[in-house]
C-alpha cells in the first residue's frame, strides 16, 4: 500500500499494564492481580461490563473484563 518491495515481517504487541501487573510486589504477591473478573458475552453485555469495570476501578477495586471478540 505504501510502495516498495514485498518483504516478510513480524509484529508483536503487549499491554504494559498487564505486563506490570505480573511483577511481584515486595511481599512476593502480584500487586496488579484483579479482585474481580467480568466475562461478558455479546455486545450489550460487553458495553455494560466496560462501564461496570470503570465504576469498580473508580471505587478502588481492581477489575478486569473479557475482551470483545469479533
């Protein structure tokens, strides 16, 4: 699309917040381990889970949710 010769390549991505949550704290515990995990199926449930996670985080509760799968 941008021009030039075709060459093979590889890509890599990682969420730094999830990577950092794997680092143990001073007590040997994972500091970023969530208190609650929300698994949501369907678009409406995903939208609700997103809002709920944000509210929980604002209240100081570590929350994670499932990713939207297309």
